[in-house]
């Protein structure tokens, strides 16, 4: 009698029946391998593209660096040439003898000479017995004249009562507001406020109008009606014209022009230039005083025999 199959045997048979065949296994493995190869191939292609792009970028960068290097090299060569030329020029200048005296220009005062520059009725600040008198011909619209005002303040602070500063007018023709400003300053001077108005005018060189002159006169607490009347006084205009002619006669045609105890100094010079000249004249003045000259006679005696034309 045949024994019936047990449930275990049946189960094993069923499991065995579900296993893939060898051919199916090979097919499955082939498909998986194909997918892996395709993925790797895609990755390889993308990597190669990135590598190509990086290589191209690096090539461009190398080209740029080479161009920059070539440009810098050319610049260095040019600078080396400039330095060599400059060194040659410096050596040549060292061999040139400095001038023994200031250069004298035709029609202009000789810086080495003394000129007879009288104070007259010009506005002055500082004592009459100062050992050194600095006379300037100036123009209220001239930017260089405005620039040197602080230098003159420094001079006055440095030397105190030993220096007197005298202001004369030379309103240049092409400065259309210069003469009206000069008249305004002198009109303020009629009431003892010349230097205050002088400062206002130089501080506001671009706004030199009669309206502002009157406004500044009011700020300075002048008698405004009297001030306005003086703006039209011919005697003030004549004073300015006379001072201008006197300056031109001795060669002070440009502004600012300075005479330090009669010695000419042109333009808006730095403080050191004034100091050098003032110290030289101060030494001479003290020698005069030591020899018996009264302080209040020093300036007059210094310029008495001075030149009267350039």
C-alpha cells in the first residue's frame, strides 16, 4: 500500500517549483549588469564633460595669467627705464651750480634791492615803531591774496609788536568786483572797521556784491547810512587808484606783491619765505637801534634811499 505525501513534502515540492531556472537567473543578472553599466557609463560621461570644462577654464586662466605677466613685465621694463633716466637727471642736476642771487625779471622789482615804499595813508595793523614793516598790494577778488591772509596772521602772531602789516590796493581790471570791494573796505575803515571788513571780503570772495557789503556793514555794527554814502565818495576811489599807481610804478603789477622793509617778495609765499626775509631785516633793524636810531625811525631810514622803480 502506497504511503500518502506528508504536508512537509508537499510544501518542499511547492517551494522547489517556485525557484527560477538557470536561464532565468542568467537573464536577470544580465539585466542588472546592463543597468549598472549604463549608470556607470552615464557617470563617466558626465565626469568627462566636467573634466573637459575644467580643463578649458584652466586653459583660459593660464592664457589670462600669461597676458597679465607679459603686461607687468612690459611695465617693469618701462619703469626701470624711467628710473634710469631720472637717476641720470639727478646726477646732472647735482653738477649744476645754484644761482648766487634771485633771478630778476624785466619790469619787476629786484628781490635783492631795497625799494622806497612809503606807508602813506594806507591801512596798517601793528605799531609805528615796529622794526619790520610788511607792505602788500592786494586784490579782494584774487584767490592767491585770500590764501595768504592766514600766512600773514601767522607772521603777526610770530613777531608780535616787532612787525607792522600795511595793506594797499591793486584791484586788477579783470576782477570786476575787486574795486567795489576795496571801496567797501575803505568805507568800513572810515568807521574804524577796515580789518573786520577785510576779513569778511576775503572769506566771501565769490559773493562780493553791494548788497552783501551793506549786510556785512550791518553785522559789524557800522552806521549803515554813512557807510552807503561813503561807498560813493570819490575821495575813497581816488585813494585806491593812487595806491594802485604807486604799486605799478615800482613793479608791483600782480597780486599779491609784498615788500618787507622795502625788499620784494612775490605771490602767496609760504610762512618760511616770509620768516627768512623778516629775520634778515630784523637783524639789520636791531643793529640800527643799537647804533642809536629810534625804533619809530627805523623803517623810514631803511627805505629812504631805496629804488623807486623796478
